[in-house]
C-alpha cells in the first residue's frame, strides 16, 4: 500500500514543481520577442490558468472513465516529450508570431498557448486524476482531496522559488527546461514501470453502493 | 437600518480607495504619488530640485531637474552620457531609450537642436508626468515613442549615430535589454561608426557581466567611471580608431561644453575597463541579470 502513496506523492510534488518552474521560465522565453512589459505576465498567467482549467476538467473526466494510474502516466509521457521539445521549438514559434502579430499582448498570448497548452494541461490533470482514483478506491480515505492539493502546492512552491532564486542564475534557460523534461520523463517512466494499478483494487461499478 | 449604515460606510471607504491616485501626501514636499502599470512613482521637490522617484525605496532610482536651470545635471550619470558626443561629435540622429523626467531630451532641446533625437519610453504614465511636472515637451526635430525599447528597435528600421540606453536602475533592469542578442540588434541600428552609450551602476557583478557582453559584440568598449557617484557609463563602437586619449582634444574642439556639461571633466573619466575574471556573457538563454545586480563585487 505504501508504494501507492509514494507514487501519488511523487507525481504530485514533481509535476506541481515542474509546472510552476515552467511558468517562471516562460517570461525569459517571451521577453526577447515581446518585451518585458506587464503584458507578458498577463499573457503568461492567464494562459496557464486556461491550461489548468482544461486539465482539471479532463483529469476529472478521465479519472472516472479510466481510473488507472497507468493511463495518467501515459499522458504524462507525452507531456514530458513535449517539454523536452520546447527548447527547440520556442525560438521559431516566437519569431514567427512576433513578426506576424503586431500587438504584443495578442502575440505573447498566442505564443504561450502554442508552446504550453498541451504540456501544462496534461500536468494539471495530475491532482484531479489522483483525487478521482482515490475516491473510487475507497481504502485510501487518508488521502483527502485537500491533502492532494496541499502536496501538489508544496511542490509548486518549491518549483517556483528554486527556479527564480537559483536555477536562473546557474544555468541557461534552455538547459533548465531540458532538465525539467528529463524529470518528467523519469517520473512517468518509473510510474509506468511500477505498474501501480496492481495495488489499487477499484471495486467495479456493479458492486458499488 | 444598521445594515444600511454599514453598507454606506463600506461604500464611502471604497470611494476613498478608488479616489484618484494622487493622494498628495499633505504638507510634505511630495507633489504626486501614484502607480503606473510598471512603477510606483513619487514626485517630490526639495528647494528648486524636483525629482521623479521610482519604486518604494526613495533614495535609489530617481531622475531630477533643477527648476531654474533645467539643463544642469543633478546626477553625474546624466552628464556622463553626453560624453557620447566626444566619440561622435557630428552625430545627426540619436535614439534614447528611457525618458524618466526628461532631463536628457531637455539638454538636447536647449543645446543640441541640430540633432534629431528619438526618445523611446515604455511607460505612458511617465510621459504624462514628465510633461506635467518637469516641463518636458517634444520640440520639432525630436520625437517620442511609447514602446518597449527592444521591440521598438526591432520593428523600426531607422538607423542612428548614437543609441543611448538609460532604462536601467539600481534595483531592477529589463533583462531582455542586457543580452548579446539585444546588443547585436542595437549594432544593426547604428550608422557606420556609430556608438552605443549605456548607463549603469559600477559596483555589482552585473557591471562586469555587461562589460563582457559588450565585448562579445563590439570591437571597442570604454567605461566612464563616476567620481561623485557609483554610476558608470559604457561606450561601445566598432570603429577601432576610437581612442580615450583623443577625447580631450575632441572636447577642446567642441569648445569644452555642451550647455552646462563640462566635457573636459567627462573626458577625464574614460577608461578601458579591465576584464573581470569569470564574468559571464549574458544571452537571451542565460540571463541572471537581476540576480547579478544584487551581488556586490
């Protein structure tokens, strides 16, 4: 049983951290192309909020359809590959959009969505997915929805500060993003290989209630 | 009835909150205090000095004018930047990034009317305050654009003899205007033999990194070190003939003064900066500019 909790905490903390680290780093990706104005932060924060909400809805829905950790991990694998591709992608995306959209507000909003919609929405699925699985798997009464959000937020706190206070002064942004992608990839592969669903007995629909 | 009373009190309270930002803070010499989308801005007056102060730490980032002599430099850095004319005395077109209270455009208006000055300022509110409190105006031959400096240079194809960067402060710098990529863009907007002039503080590790970054783009990099302040001014060019020893002669040829700015004194501050060990070249990818700014040498 412990291993299930371990996997849940690992997923919540690592993806909670990576998502906020990406949010901090995205300002470095945007500012050379769209300026360092307050508009950039408007685009970054609003885009992430939209991606979060999409991820919440999708995570909640999918956890009910497929209450399996392996399904979530498969999505996270796709997300990891996308993150690894960002350092190769962003320059041409930003270059193209900043040349074709005169308004920096619209341009940065478009760039944020092209680059981050897929990976951030998938990362946002983690918390609702785990809440959904826990709810279906009655035994884990210990892990409340509040606790899930708490753990993931602690991860986000760490990701934000470590990135802003230390990583940016130590490494190039592209290398930090590669590192984040590697973390995502490693975590999703570990979770897939552990075949964690063996440990989670979810009563089928007929025996419920 | 009591419920209504509370609502009225709340509404009145809210009214105070939303009242115009300029809550002129009483008998103090503060003329204006308020927020733009970028800064907290205070305008205060001491005697005949009027200052525009950015941020909450009131001693740090400011731009001041002397109301009776608007062309007298209150801060050393603003006169140091005019040393750019020792390198390019015949300059016809200058681009200034960062308006502040408008001291530099005022000197151009009064003493360099033959030079076409293009000023770029990111904050529309700063322009409004400069006009209202600092007697700033845009005369014929000058122009003002409200835009991010890097965005402006990228979009506009205009070229200049000198580009002055005055968008940096002691506690925050727009990091995207410190990088090698940015300086390459600046170089591409210079006429043949044109120069870049940048104002910054000399005492942080950011200064060394900025020198290293300039050196990675320009053939010649000079630094003017302030004698009365911690300000430094970097002058960079591709023309190898630029030479600090010739600056005095050039000052002489120009009559020694631009308005109230003593060119001999400025020429004497010029040095070839020594290369700091381990100073990183800043790029769009690797750019801890604001963190380096906090680390003192």
